[in-house]
C-alpha cells in the first residue's frame, strides 16, 4: 500500500494536518489504533476556549465531528483499529496491524507522528485497588461508554483535567466529595475551579492522599494536610468514604514510536517529559518525519490543531504541492496563532518548554 | 495576584469588584447587566464575539480580560451560554422592589420548572436563601447550556451564582 | 442509583435498546453489543477483573484505553484480553484472570 503522507493518530493534531495537506492535493492516510477517530476530542463534552478560528465555544465532540467531515470531503483515507507497530527506513514505511489481525506494510513519502500523550500514574498504598483510575479514563468511561466508574469520587489533582472531570462527574450523576492538590494553590484555571466550588465540591489544597483502602475494591481513602516540605502534618489525617479515586496528575508524551524510528528525543519537564525534538516546521531530526500535538509537548487541543496545520503545510511543501511563498505565509499564520495561545500566564511553562525544544533541535 | 482565587477557587469580594467585567453596583441596581467573573488571562473571546451590541471588549490580544460596557449591555444573556468557563451571569438588581433577577448557565439534569422553589447557592456552594424559577431558556444556539433565571432577595444579588433543586 | 448514564445534559438520552447476555465467572449479566467488556462489567458493579500472578491481588480498570493492561481477562478461553477496548459479543464467556491465565489448548 502506498501513500504520500502517513499520519499516526487521528486526534486534533493528526486531523488538522490531514486537512491542510489534503487541501493541496497530497494523498493522506491516517492510522489510529482506536475504533473511533478524534483522539481525546470525543471525551471533551465542554466548550473550548480560544478564538473563533480555534473553534472557541464549540464542544470538543463537535469539533471532532467537524474535522472528520472535512477529512471525508477531502478523501483522506482513515484506517481505524489499526496499530502502527513499527517504522522502517527512516519513516518511509510503516508496519500496520489491522483490527482483524492482518498485517500490512504502508509505504509513504512523509510521516507525521501525532500519537498524543498518556496519563501519569500516582503511587500510594492501595493505588492498585480496583476503583483507582485515571481522570482521563473516567472521562472515557462516562462520555464514550456512558458508564460511571463509581458513585462517590475523590479527585486527586486540580489541574484543568482534574477540575473539568470533577464537573463532568457531577453532570453524569456522581458525587465528588473533594478535589485535592498537594500544592498550596490550584493548578488549573480559576473559572474551572470556581464552577466546581459553587456546585459544592470542596477543593483542598496542600493535601495529599495517604492511602486507599478496601477489601477487593476502593471503600475509602485517607487524605492529610502537608506542610511546605510536602510532608504530612501529623494528626491531620481524614478518612473519606468513597468508591472511586481519580488520578489527575498530568500527562506524558507517548514518544516511543518516534524514538524507535530514530528521532532524537529530549527531556523537558515543562512539556511533560521525554519528547521528540522538532524545528519550527514541526520536522524531527529525521528528514521527512514530523510531530505535532501532545506527543511533542503536552498542551491543549487548540495548540495541537495549529501544530498539526504547520506540519501538514510543511509536508505538502516538501512534497511539491505548495509553493514556498504560500507555505511560508500559511505557516506564519499558524505560528502567530500559536504565539497567541501561548501568550497568557498559564502558558508560560509550555512556551518556555517549546522554546527550549526548538533550541535543542538546532543545537544537535 | 488573585490569592483567594488561586488557593480556593472562589473570588474574594475585593477581587470580584475590581474586575473589568464586573459593572459597578449602581449599574447592577439599574439592571439587567452582564457580570463577567473572568479574572485570569487565558486565550478566550467568545463573549466578545457573541455580544450583539458590542458591550464586551477584549480586543486583539485574546488573553485580555473582558471589559463590560454596562450602558451598551441590554442583559440579553447570549454571553451566558457562550462563555466556555461558565463565568458570566446576568443580574437585574431592579427586577422588583425587593427582588433581583439572576440568570445563570445551567448544564445539569433535571432542569428545574418555572415556579419551582430551589436553594440559592453562593460561590462556595453554600445555601444563602431560596430562589423562585422564573424562566428557562434552552435555545438550540445555546448548545445545551440552558439559561435559568430566578428571583432572590435583592441584597443577595452579588452572592448567588448557582441553584440546587430541592 | 445505577452506574449506567441513561440521560445526560450534554450527551442526551442513551438510545441503545437491545441488550444481550454475557457470562462472567458463570454469572449472566446484561450488556450492549459492541460496548467494551469492562464497561458492561462496571455497569454490573463488577470491578475486580483479574488477580496478579505472585500475590493474587485484585486489579481493575486503570487507563480505560488499552495501554496499561490492568483490565485483562480471559475471554472465550483466550487470556490477556484487554477488556477496556474489546467489544462485547453476545454469549461471550468472560473469566476473572488468575495471573497470566491459561490458554484453551496448550501450545505445541
């Protein structure tokens, strides 16, 4: 099987890249191991922020539908339930395993890895008990499969994911008895915190989870206050009667495929950990292999879409479908958009992280 | 910077009244007007985009805090549903002699019914008084963010921001 | 209150109608054809999906997207099936997996 631009991952970055490239005439093939496309978008039932061109005010699920429709109109080929299990020849071929367990080699001229990120675990006594699961996992169960993981929930972590999932748990009919954070301040945006506070969900900063207990599944947890050294303050322990503990302590890029393809990776804490290096055109240290979205720095769906666009435009230009001048103009637009998204005080870390990443690319 | 919001998720009264999206009390009392409790610079401007009278200004840098022009604002409530942060409310401090009319975004089931008596909650989720449901708007263009309007004692109009069905 | 979300302010009503039967450790439970096995088990409040090899500790759903393998069970005789991403088929026989599980036939 042959294509011109192979994209691993059909989340916002992959879809946005496919659209930009397909618009210019590039033959695009998207591969996704999930039975449904859209990555994390279809779990985001809340309205997105940003500006109109970032699809602000539209729910993640609807943005997903829009992007897919555009891909369909542009004849983008999408293989679902298909794993890209290996990359050969510096990105010129992929080993695919389809859902029916048949395998195939896909030859391509350019490759975009937009495989996203995974949730971080948090270890504490009892963390392996059934009933302890990721906040994103909870979103998947609730918003994709329409099943609650439990009824009384403790949310660990108050970044945007922890705050938003707490809100969504209430929409789905569960109770959130508290959202805790080890830091003295809330991690996520004030508006997300405010909306769960007025619903009556307590937010306990400077708190940690000491243990989860229960015979075969979570029946309760012990939380405690911590001092400035993050150590538990004696006698501050409290028992909570809950059946579910959601872990929302950040995401890490899934850089394995890029790494196995030979792309150089680097560790940048501000971006979530180990991530493949890329330049301003989203190209990695291997010519013809691009990255976009959370896989090269955990940020937002909006930045994922812009990075996807840049990589799609860059690939199209490289393939000869776009003139340099036009490509540069389009990439400049997306770059300005990215700069705007990264300009606020909450994006300082990601902005810094991306600057470091691109700097390291140029130095290596 | 915004200590109470950062540590508790609730704006202090001082933090609140200093916001450019919160109109001064005398204009709230002339009501109805949008009260935009948006206190942090995040890239976002659907409120400005949806306002039919240009009463909300953010400008070219979409990280700017929204500024409300209480004179231009008609209290139509479109911004209540448009705000992805659910941070906008319409307050009419002059609905009747003793009551204010508050409109809030509401994304839960069941929806209340007009005429229901419900608990009125403050920003900390604490019940401060009772409220009577006056109107529920669920237009398709609100995209599933219903706008629920209810009356409460006037003096609570800058406190009550949510309801709990009995 | 059941764990299935019948009506949701954003997702709307659950329009699925027909349920099928699947067997879990001999117990028959209802499920929707095509939903992940683990979702059906969760809806029936079955949270323990497997026991670890050495200590026999209970494990259940963790990542819900097929990455962590904490949810693996033996399905129709085949062990190590990731139940959070494997769709329900009617009359499926699902068993709590002990350790690494046992295959239907021993490999030659």
